[in-house]
C-alpha cells in the first residue's frame, strides 16, 4: 500500500510539472509606437564656400535620428537599391558626373512594421578624370574626326542589355546606305571638350526620339530627318566611368550612329583608328563602330 501511495505521489508531481511547463507563452509586443519623423543630417564631403557641392568625390555622410526606430531604409535617389541597416549612420558615394540633384528618402521602421518617412534634396558634384589614352585616342590631343565604319560587319546593332554583342541584329556592310548616317562626321576637340557633328542636313534614327530635333514629328520606327532641323550642330562632350568602364557623354543632342535619344556611350574597344561603343535604350543595348578619318 505504501508503495502505491509513493507511486501516486510521484505521478501527481510529474503531472503538475508537465502542466506548468505547458503554460502559454506571452508573445505580446507591448505598446506599438510609431517612430518619430526621422531627422536627416546630410554632409556633402568637401563642401565649403568655394565648393558648394563638394570636393568632386561624389561622397556624402548621412546621420538619421528617430525615436522608437529599430532600423532604417535609405533610398539615395540615384536608382540604386535602397540601403537597410540598424545603424543610423550611412556613408555613400554617387556615380554621376558633374552637378546633379538627388532626393534622399529615409524610412524609420519600428515595432510591428509601423514606420515614418522623411525626404531631403541635395546637389552633389562628382568629377571624373579619364584615362589619358582615351583622350588621345578620341581627340589626338588636339582635334580628330570620326565616322560610322560602314564597311565593317556589325557597325550598327542591337541586343539584350545583359550582353555586349549585337545578338539581335548586326548591320551588314553598307546596309543603311542612303539613309543619312554614313555621311555624318563627328569631330572631337580636346580644348574645351568641343563636339561638332556635320550632318549634311540629314539624320537617321528612331522617329520617336528625333522629336528632340523636330518636335512636330509623330510615330515611331526608323526615320531620316532632313532639312534645317537636321542641320550641323556643336556642343560639349565629356567622360565618365570607373577603373573598369569608360564612357563618352554629350551635353544636349550629341550622339554617335543612329539617334536614339541617348547621350552616354560605353567604349567597348578602342585603338588609334577604330572604336566600338554601345548605349542603353529600349528594348536593349545599341551598338556603333567608328573609324577615324582625315
């Protein structure tokens, strides 16, 4: 009998322990408080009275303050993916060239996904020094003329933006003869970075973009614009890039090859007498090959 009582007692105590261990956990968040509107403190690196938009590095420092915030999401306004961090300090470098205005958007997130947002505008200057070899190739350190290399296979083309060869279409030699592209002459002058485009009063490109020259145009597709609105013009050009990429940029209507409304061209290959370039425009990447002329 005594043994039975001891066994019953042990079973009873074990049951109590099991029941106590199964007590429902408390998963409540506590009070959910929306973070205060984030205060943004932005410093453009190198900014002073002489350099109002910075020292040319394109770099900024951002400090965010918001009560009850657990993390911060920062969109720096340049089309790059937003940065997310629990830290409220951010260092960022833009990749544009020249002066450009951006809108920074900061989201402060708190408990249970509640958040608050604030924005700030700033203008940042970024300088770019091109490889001297690119300058020499393009301008001969003085002035140099180029035209579309119409005799070369693939002197014009298009592909998906993810590849770097004209996989969708590559022009056969002289395929666009008589359309107003092969007689164009592009002159690059080193002094003042001057670009002159001799059009012979005709320009070939996509009609939907040639409205930059003739706003009365309607429709889409390949088109040759003729007459005074396709006259010769002169503007400035520049350089952009990084340690692994080189670009030629134009200030207004400047372009190379077909007119696609684009004014930034990546240099894929270059020698003293030839260069292969591409630009990005829907539906993908467009290509042009140039040859130096006298």
